[in-house]
């Protein structure tokens, strides 16, 4: 079972290497600096590279490496003991490792680095590390290494937090048990996903590969963290982006329509698909191709209007679709699915990107009210909830009314708490644009 989303093989919808290079901004195309011999020492895991999760890797002896992040960690040269492969694919390999000096368990994502370009994932993760968030995976440090079998190949190693499960693996376990995932679990996972999206979108970053496999989960604390920024990009208004992006089942309709000027709203759509999948126990819009997927979407949302298509892709000129009426959302889900959950899902899944709820604004929906009850637990009689209301400056700068949704305030909660006025569509902050800086304390 894949326990680190980066370990899942990239599907065909991911950018090709040549496309990725064209998609890199000019500022990211500088030559890589020369690295010291020490920083390029091998951290290959040898013959175990292709083994499945849980199997020990051959040649996983600890090796001395120096983090190449412009600083020395506690004045020490760190050594990592590669324990086992936890994921691999066309991008590279991810393995669980421990820091020899401290015993700390980490995940190391090792990817082949083109020496002609800077690595966009590293750039984005460093940017996110400047404003840490409890629901976004933390980059601890990184270093470059070479392969013992080919000294000419340079590898980038991202040292990340390690968590043992994913939302995908947990949901799949419930599915195998032929038992629906409890709505409370879906509520907790989606709430934290919305917070993660609010943070990265506020920084102008679009993830572009939201799916259950990319949500790490600590089963002991129920903390969720968004991972795998290998497809992420800072969206710049007026700069085209590839439309062949995002994993199938979770692709927003504007991507299927070939839009190259999309916004962070594609992540919102993907999150709605994840939300629905947790409630259904299966993907909402399965499909083996873009056409198949569009058919599945139309079965639920009905035929998109000409205005919808123009909002998804103004350059699209084909409007010949069979007229199909929208299916009632209540009939899409099981009868026992909470109506508030159904209403909340629907706000993520609209054809027109601007009609989709902003992730942070979704937190005010009454589906999440149970999380705001003072003394709420994971389950009846369960442990304490993970931190849910430690909003960052970036979150509050985008949606100051978040402070009124904390359990320790007297303000009522729900879809429209006192003092929380929903913005009109023309008042919504531009998607993909960085939020204004938070006012000084």
C-alpha cells in the first residue's frame, strides 16, 4: 500500500518533461550552482529501488551527507539510514529513513535533477517553508547526491516529514470492510484540506494534483498534511499553463476543455471530488479518458451552458452537447449521507470556476459545525481533535472572519455566522493571486 503519495506513479495526465520545461518561468531556468563533493555523496538505495512498500531495501546502509540548503543543521553533518522503499514511480523514489544522530524518522524523496534547470518543486517547498502551516508537509532540508552506478547523474533529495498513512489508504480500508467512512472522518479530513489549500492559494500556488493519495494522515492524531508539490506551480495571470495536468477522476472540467488560463479553482474542484469520494466510497467521476470523464460529470451536473463553457475556456468553440438535465445531488449520495455534507460538496463542484466556493470560506459551512463544539472529540468517547483553529496570518489575511469560527468565541457558527458576510462573485479575491500581507500585530 502506497504510504507516501509522492511514491505513486505519475499518471499519463502529468506533464511530460519537455512540457514541464516549457512551463517553467524564465527566472527558474538559471544554471544550477556547482555542488561540493560532499553534498553529492550517494544516497542511493541500491537494488531495493523497485521493491514494494514494506520490503527492506538492499544496500540501504547509512551514508554521510551534508544538507545543501545554505546552512548547517545544528552545526552537524547529517547521516541518514535508508530503511525501506515506501513509493516509486517515473519521477524517482521515496523511502523511509532515520537520522542516525537523532533517530528521527523522515521521508526522503529522491528525484533525478536536470542540471540545466532549477527544480520547481524545491523552489515552491522553500517558499512554503517560510510560512509553515500545520496541514502542509514541511521540508526539513535537502541535498544533492550522485548515483554510485552513474556519477554523471545528479539527484535532488527532499527530506520531509514522515507520516505512516494517507487518506486514500484509510478510505480504502473502510471500503474493503464494506463499511462507509463515517461522515465525521470525512468532515475532519476535508476541513484540513481546505485549510491547506487556503494557505498555498494565498501564496499564489496551485497544487494541480489534489487526490486522496496526496493527503498524508497520522492515524493517532488524525492530522492531515498536503504533500507532493511535483506538479505545483505559481500561477501568473496572463501566463499560459499546460491543461494536461492533474490525475484522472479529479480533473476540473476546464482542463478537459483544454483551458490554459485556469486558476487555483482547479484545486477546489479536485477537493470536491475527494470529498465526494470519501462519502461515496468510490470516485464520483471515473473515466478512462477526458471524454469519458466529461460524460460522467454531465450525468451529475447536466449539460454545461454556453456561458459555463465560456467561463471554463473562452477559446472553446464547439458547443454541440446532448441536453441532459442535472441530477439532484441528494440522489447522487446514499440516503444516509448527511444533507449538510451533500450541500457542502455541491459548492465545490460548479462548472464555472468563479462559482466554486473558496476553500477558506467553505470552513464556515454548517457541515463543519461539529468540529467547533467545545470539547469535541475524534469520535464519541475518543481522543481530542487535532489543532483546527490555529489560523496563520496568511489565512486570516484572506478571510479575517475565520477568527469568529473558533469554539472559544461567542459568535455563532455555521454557513453565515454573525458578522460573516459572503462575498459577491465580483468581490472574490482573484484566484491564483497572492493574498495581501497580514497587518502587523
